[in-house]
């Protein structure tokens, strides 16, 4: 039997831990809401740009390079997006597992691949994959600004134009709902209409507070009548497509961030629950030990008294 | 006409205006009600809006695309 002092000490330390995890849970919940709100601001832009892209694609056959696959370039780029910090359950492990599968496939097919890492965990992972890391971005704040995320998109475009890679995939955590996030693999480059539609849809979580939208219908055909283009559809696409890619990358990072906070919130909730359970178990042990002590002392006293009485 | 100016970081303007004066890559244009459908590339420095009370608002942009849709709806996608 442990001493009551030891048990008491353990109870106190577990209670302290529970307090910390509870605080982290609350902080993550607030941050998650903030991150979601921030991600939603891009939605009107995303919807308008998608409709514009649809119209433009109908008018021109001369597509910008970013919309076409390089047939000559064999190498592939993968953008791995994780968080900087841990303590978020299996969030990063899931992303890295997806990335692992992608890399394994490349190795089997003997395709050269390049990794671009976002987040400390991704960088550590990429460092372990012999010499294929081409860049790493770490230390984005809780709400990354366009100013911070644009260099990533620009780097992807530059490499594509310089024919360093022919396609770009991304592995990140898709924010489905507050309670469920999943690691997904998506094609970023060449930009496709389906890909853009996916982002627009992805900006809203599937359920919960921000799921409702007044103008959620994406299937609008306004392009039946004749448009004037100034200077030409092709030049407008030249501006629009890199802009869409920037939006895509920006959104992926915001979404990963929201996922990180919500995963941490859930992980911390579990930790708090476990700590509470432990406290109640330990309290039971403490009471038992205390009672055992009292019983023992009583027995000793009674035995002592009896021994004394027998002497007389 | 109704106008919405959007950037990735948020909505810069949303509401009714009488007149939009914008600089496109080909020169300055003014858009009034019932303009023909148009898509144009915008250049810096700004878009000027005039509302029904003749009040002028200037919104700074660095580049963008303007789209006039049928039904006097105007969308501007901009970067700042």
C-alpha cells in the first residue's frame, strides 16, 4: 500500500495536468473558430472567380501553360502541409502517412520527386527523405496572411514554368467538421476546373456553425450571352489562373490550420477526461489507504488496551 | 447597379453605386447602368465609385479583373 502522502501528491499533479489540458482545449476552440471565420472571407472571391473561369474557358481554346500538363517533364512535386507544433492527436501522422504512400509509389515507378514542406513536422519528415527537399516554410501564425502564403504558390509556379516539375500534388488535412478532419491528397497543378470547384466547396465545413450559405449554388450559367473581353480572354486567364493557384494554396494552409486547432481541441478534451478519471481513481485509492490506516491504528489501540487489561 | 469588390482576404465593398470609374490595361472606363457584359483586366492604382448622392469612394487596388454581368451586376476580383 502506498502512503497517503504519495497518493495525495499524485492527485495534485494529475489535477494540475488536467487544468493545463483544459486551458489548451479552450484556447484551441477559440483559435479554431477564428481560423474558420478567416477562411470564410475568401468565399465570395472564390465563387466569383470560379464563375469567371468557367466563362473564360468556353471562350478560348488557347490555354495558359498552368492549365496544361507538361508531357515532357517527368518529375513531380509534393507539397506536404503539417502543423508546427505537436499535441494534436494523429493529425500530422495521418498527413505524413499519405505522403509516405505517395513517395513509395514514386519510388516503385522510378519517378523523380521533390518535396516542399510547410510546417516543422513536415520539414523534419522531408529531411529524412534523402535529399529531395526543395524548400521549407515554417512559422506561419495562426492566421496566415496572403503575404506569407503567396511565396509558396509563386515557387510552385516558377518551378513549373522552369520545367523542374510537371505536376504538383498536395497532402494536407481537410477540415470536414469540428470533430472530423481527414488527410487528403489533391492535385494543385495543372489547375483544373474540378480542382477549383473543390476549393470553393471546401471553404465551408460540411456541418456545423458555418455550413449554411445564402448563395451556395455554384451551378449558374450566366455565360449564355455575348461578352466583351478586354484585352482578350487569354490575357485575362493569364492573370486569373496564377491568382487562383495563390487562392488554392492560401486556402490549404488556412484549412490545415483550422484542422490543427480542432484536432488539438479534441485531443486535449480526451486528455482532460482521462485526467479526471485518474483523479477519481486516485481519490478512491487515497480514501482506502486512509481508512486502512485508521483501521490499523484502531486495531493497535484495542490490542494494546486488551493486553494491558489482561495484565491486571 | 450592384457592385461587389472581393479580395482573398475579404470583401472591400458591397452595395449599390451609380457609376464605376476604373483603369483597365487598355485605358480608363466608366461603367453606368445597363453596360454590355464585359470582362476586363484592371490596373493600379484604384477604382472610383460614385453613389446616388454623388459621393465618391476610392478603393486602392494593385491589379484585378472586372466583370459586368447582365442585369447590372458588377464583380471585381482584386489584389491589394
